[in-house]
C-alpha cells in the first residue's frame, strides 16, 4: 500500500518500503512523478498532508504505481525509469474507469496477432467466449449456493450455463450471461451492510444495503450509488488494468476482442473478455468483507448527484489488492493465448510453438514433476471496531473505549430494570462497607511505617514486572482487594503504597 510520509531512500539490504504487495497509490493535488539525481522522486497529498518519496534503482520493491486523479504531471524520464525497472503505471478514476495503463510488454508476434484478429470469424472466438462465460457462471452459481444460500437461483444459473454448449452466436452467449447476471444480482439487493454504531446516523438509508447493481444515474453498473458497488467497480478497474498488463506481456492486443465484447473506441475488448471469470472472485471477496468487517463512513463520500465515491485512503487500501487479481487472471490470459496458438498451428506453412507460460510458470513447474495449482490467497480486509470504526486487532469486536462504554451502558440499563444482583440494597451496603474500610486504612497509614528500601523506583523497576506474572486471585487475597482491582495492578496500575510491602513479599523481594 502507500508508504510513510517523507519516506527515506531504501537500500537493497533493507526490507521493501512498499510492503508485500509492492503497490504505491498516489492521490491528491499537484502530484509529481519525476527524476532527481538518478532517483525517482514522487510527491502527492493534499495541503499539509503531503508525502515525498525517493525511490532508488535497487531494493525498492515497487511493482505498481497507481495514480488516482488528473492533477499533476509525470515526466518522460520518469516513465522511462519505470519501464526500465519493469514497474507498471496505472491511472484510474475513483468511479472505476481506467484512464491509462503502461507496463512491461514483449515484442508483438505477428502470427499470434493475426490469429487474434481472425478468431471472431473462424469459430475460435466463439469457443473461447463459451469457456470464459461458462467459468463465470460456474463461479456465480457457487456464490449463490454457498455464500448467499439461494439454491433456486443457483439452479437457474446452472441451467443458463448448460445452455452455453448449444449456442452458435455471440448474441446468444451475451443473452444467457445477462439473464444469469440478472438473477444473480437480484439476490444481492437486500443484503445488509455492517456499519459502526457511530456512523449510522450519518449515512443515507440506502447505504445500509448492498442495493441494485444497476445505478439509477447511468442505467448500468457505472456511477454506483451504494458503497458496496462503488468498491466492486473500483476493484473491477484494478482487474482490468491487470488484465491489460497480462495480455500485453503475452504479445496480444488488449483492444482487439474475440467477439464477446464488440470492438468500440476507447475500450480494451479482449481485456474485458478475459477478466469475466474473475468478476465473481472479487464479488465474493467484497461480500465476505461487508458481512464480517463492515464499512466506515470516513471511507466514502456522496456527490451532489448521489454518486457514491471512494476517498483516498480507501483507494489506497484497495490498490494493494491489484497483484491478487493479476494472479487470478493470469491463467485465463494464458488460456486465450494457447487457444489462439493451437488454431494457428493448424496450418503447416505457419506453424508456431506452444506459447510459454510466462505469467504462471505452469510449464516450468510441471517439468519439475510438481503439480501446478493456481492457489492465490485472497486479500485481507481491515478489522474495525463495531462502535466507532477504528482499526483494531483481529479477534476483538470493539476497541477499548467502545467496549468500556458499551459495558457501562448495559450495566446501567440492567440496573434500572433490576436485573443485576450486584445493585441490590444488600450489595450496595456491602460495597459501602468495603469503601469505608479502605478509606480508614489509607488514613491510618504513614510513610514512616514503610521500609526505607521500598521506594516508588523499586516498585516500578523490580516489583511491578513480577506482579504481571501472578494471578489476580492471589493478589486480591494477599492485599484484601477485589479481583477487578487486582487485575488492574497486574496490568501496570500502581496501587496505594500501603500494599507495596505485601506485594513485594508475594513476588519474593525483601
């Protein structure tokens, strides 16, 4: 994901400055990507929250440079540096539109490009389209059956998939795919989205559900009006960029489709064809995310037209998932290359060899006698507090502040309704007697009764570290306090000095 502010120059012997993913996302105004003294210098941000990076040629760990927005500049020398380092450059909009993609490419193979151009008319494109859409419908069926629990919808999608084998036109494939998508996304509309308790009064009512895939602003998936579909659109843009890079590295033309998506201006039809089987992978990841972790209001904003947009921090977080989608789409890009090559090899006058698997290294793995699998671990979403939305560790539901506040509210409500035994008159009287006893002990204690060696410094340096390894019940029994108060002492709370000597004896210090 993004680096730290004023990131220092990294070296080959140090750990990569851009994390495991190697993705750096640039946002804000006045973005600068240029060369300075042989280093790539990057600057982005807004106002006082500006960041500046210096990236050397060795040991940087950068694989993707993702730019969101259009305010700033990128020099030709910087683009040349990125190309020499085999770093992909991607320019996106928050709405999920790909503006520009550049990356490592291989010399164009004229024979392969010719086969790609002829695929739509000789039947190869039809077979490739059936395979790609069949895989997509199979994944949608699995999501509907296992994640959504909609067996009737899953059976309907399975019937649409079975009918693919008998179709003989691209129009029929598109019709079956559209019918399956309509049934599939119909089950998404009423899925509730989890939000922190503090965010609920500040979000529109329709944000509390996934909502329709068709936006009322565009009549299609573009210009989403709910956060879930805004996330899906942005992830699809990342997937499209990764597919472009994969196809270009294999020598194919991302803009020349095989028939599934018609060739139009300003659209990479082949990239949109190849990424179809991966769309359900992204959808199930987003679905599990909103079910388990929930979303935060600070990550989204609504335009004056009602379009839901992602803020910079959310774009940066999602940008780190790009390598995962690239790994998932790589086998399908190689499949298309292989299908086109097999068709071209049918002519004895223009025979080519089986294309190498540069992206997945499948042939190299199988040559070593190993079984190749496309095992890709899905990205992990941040775990947030259900009360305020603050990022917390896994295994917890709330941060410390919200947990204490929630427990206090529940205790007060229970006390008002008379359900807590600890707030009965007898319990309150017992608590009062205990408080009076401790107050009397504090008044009667004098510092002169303490050994001269037992100072606050000794307690903090020698006694307190050992107290952390004692049980709360043993501490409570030794000094005559409650287990709750003893637990606080174990966690580092410094008790009244009258207890120091007993605690010192407890841990064996005299």
